[in-house]
C-alpha cells in the first residue's frame, strides 16, 4: 500500500487532481480560443459584407459612369466641353476600377485569413478532443487503481484477521 502511495512521489489522488487541473486548463484555453475564433469569424464576416456592399456600390457607380461615358462619347462631336467632361468621367471610371481591384484584393485576403482561422479552429478542436480522450483514459486508470487498492485492502484485512485469530 505504501509503494502505491510513494510511486513517483505522488498519490493517485494527487495525480488525478493534477490531471484534472490540466484538463480544466486545456478546456478553458480551448473555450477561449473558440470564443476568439468565433469573434474573429464574426468580424471577418462583417468585413466581407462591408466589402461586398462597397463592391456592389462601386460596380453600380462604374456602370453608371460607363453609361454616362457612352453618352458623352456620342456627343463629343458637339464641342470641347463635352470632351473635357468625357475625360473626367474616364478618370472616374479608372479610379473606380482601381478601387474595385483593391476591394477584390482585400476580399481575397480576408477570405484567406478566414480560411486560416477555420484551420486554427479545427486544430484547437482536435487538441480538445485529444485532451478529453486522455482525461477519459486517466479516469479509467484511476478507477482501476482504486478498485485494486480496495481489493488489496480487503485482502490485507483478511490476512490481519487470520493472524489475529492465531
């Protein structure tokens, strides 16, 4: 019985307590990481929605500008003023196209970041599952050890009772 308690300087109860603390800490870290991932996903979703809205507005403006540009090209023969306005609209279209390109680039970057967050979330989920499995295994081992201890105690009590009867 003393050998069991002295094994590695820790009792089974101390080991189980230490293991339970480690499991709780791992669960807390996993929950915190999951909460952070959800928060980041929500932020990314909002950012994507905002970028998509900006993109649709930019596309609408680009369509409007292109229509206006066509009108101006048709009336360019009417004078220099129309040419100047047409050039201004062309610059606006170019700026809008540049903004559109930037918005598409930002959308791609955000999508990649979101994918990375998903990968991290999956990694934390797997780590959490491993910790749960390890905890279950330690609980099973603890139960077996307690059962062996109780059996050894009963046997020792029987031996003591037999010795006392002698």
